[in-house]
């Protein structure tokens, strides 16, 4: 991997709807390259976790690479937060103090959006039926777009001066970034969410986020022309996830299940089903009207009452499965919850056994990254969980998987993105930087 100096190198989720361990990969790349400039376009729903055996932190505003300031002596990057950021002041304070950044090393665009509790309450009225996080960032951005009377942006909060520098003019922010790049600084940007969640080219509207998620959009956000775009790293987890469907009170308390050829309605626990079992079949049963046999059970579910919304479909070459099935495949109990909502995630496995061809081709069409990183590889190979950088066997397996994918698509390896990072464990040192 060779990042470009004087340009903005960008890490984003290429084949994942989000929650693909970007935080770990971003921190690992920073550990190896020590960029002088860090950028992110996070919103308040962002939750990027970085862990070591001794420490763990969830970033919602600062780039995850900022974690390296705590790990590497004398590492003193400058963080630029563009106008596409949406954040709470209290969370910014928490993160700046955690990594120990001096206020003058955090440069906040004057038109970045400050999100309040009122934004979250207002947004929940509009996004509940979509399984959204209702974090308030879309509502805050909408107010900015509408120029709502009384709207306050970053420049209107004097207290932000305690945690960063907020130039009065937009071009002061752009010029400060440009000057560092012209001097040859190495810049690394981290984007939240994933390309398949983009507002205008997600698989199905309205099951998407409030903006487009790709490197070209980010360059527009920062206000610099295309010549400042460096290398692009497309991150993806092998089994993609979506956030939970939504049920009344976010629980199974009011949910009932109608079984085929049975007039009675049952509570999930009466059938031995937990939240994850119901969550895994809700989209198929309620939105595709497809009676479904849950994994590990011998009955067919025809109706699920108590559903308030869904987070949407997976791509057609992905099969949504239950965490029971994942646990069965791995030989150990496992499940994931979303960091922000604390609700169980939905998960899908590729029907071709390697990865989603649909998502891969969409990533090549819209972005075509220079490099790829693969995450959650322990779901494919349970034995590799917690691997170290010396594990050459895993590297060989991934090269074989990827070569098979390119062969299936009749693509040349020379013209395709190169695999540069693998993740199969929860710590930074479980991220392998590929050789060759």
C-alpha cells in the first residue's frame, strides 16, 4: 500500500451498508503511515470502535486514526472537520479530551452542523418506519438546507473555540487544508456508513441514509478539486449487516407470530424464538409477503404483528440469516448489536459463498477503489479469530478467495483493486497489513 502525499487518501465502506470495522482499519493504517492530516465526515449516528487489549473507545466525530495519538509518542496530527459533519458539542469535547488533542489541532468548518436533542426528537417522527437511528443528524442537515430561521451552525457556538478552531470564513478552512497538502502532508480521511446506503443509489429508496457516501462526494464536501484526491481504500465485511427492524418499544413485548395452518397467534418466546430470530425473518415475511421457516425451527411464519418499520432489503445475491445460523456455522455463540441503538443487527451471507458480486460490481462502477480491506474474516474461517500480523495462512486464503471472485467476473487482477488489509479480531493488532 502506498498512500499519496499532498493528497487526501480516503477509507470508506465499499461493499457494506456500514458497521464494517472501519475504525480498526483506519487506526491500523494510521499506525503504519502516521498521517499529518486526518479528516472525517461523521454524523452523530457514527460509532467507530477502536480497541486494544488495554483500551477501547467509540468515535462519533473525530477520525478513528486519532486514537494513534494515545498510542504513538509525539504523534500530533491536525484534524479537519468539514461542513458535512454533524455532531454534538458534548461528544466533541469528550473525544478531543480523550485523545489529548490541543484545541488548535482541530479545525472545524464554520458551516458544520451542531445536532441537539430537539433534532433527534423531531427526526424520530419521520424515520421510525425505516428502522432508522433517529439520531437527529438528518433533521439538523435539513434545517441547514432549508435555512430555517434561527438555525445555528458551528460558527454560531462560541464554546466550540474551547475544543477547536472555527474560522469565520469557509475559504479560510479550505485554504488551511490546502496549504498543508501543498506542503506535502499525508492526509487520511474516514467516511461513515457505506456506499450501498447512499441516498441516490442505494438498493431501494427510502431505505438509505440522508446523503451519498463516496469519496467524490467527500471531495466536494471539503471544497477541493479532484487533483487533491489520493488513493481510495474500499473496506468491506464479508457478511454484510443492516440495522435492526423496528418493533414497538424496541422489544418483542408486543410482537405476536402467526403460524401457517394455525389460527392462534403466539408470543415469540412461546415458540422458542428470540429477538434475533424474529429480526432475521421480518423483512421477508412482512415486506416481501414470503412465508418463512426460521432457521432451527420446523414451522412456517406467515405474519408478524407489532412491526413498526424495517431497515430495508439486502442485495439479491445475499441471503439474510439468523444469528443462530451464524453461530452454527462458527461453532460458537455469536451475535452483534448496533453500537448506537443497542439493538440486534440483521446479517446476510453471500449466495456464492465468497462475497456479494452485486455489491462488488456496484463499488467498481461508482468508485473503483485502489485498495480493498476485508473484515470479519473470522465469520468465514472461525479458526482465524484473533490472528496476528505473522499469519501468512490467512493471507493466502484471502488471495485465493479474491482470485476466485475475479475469475468469476472475468476481471483482470492487474486492473482490479489490491487487497491491503485483513481483520479477524477486535484489536488493532488483529488487523493484518498484506504483503505483496
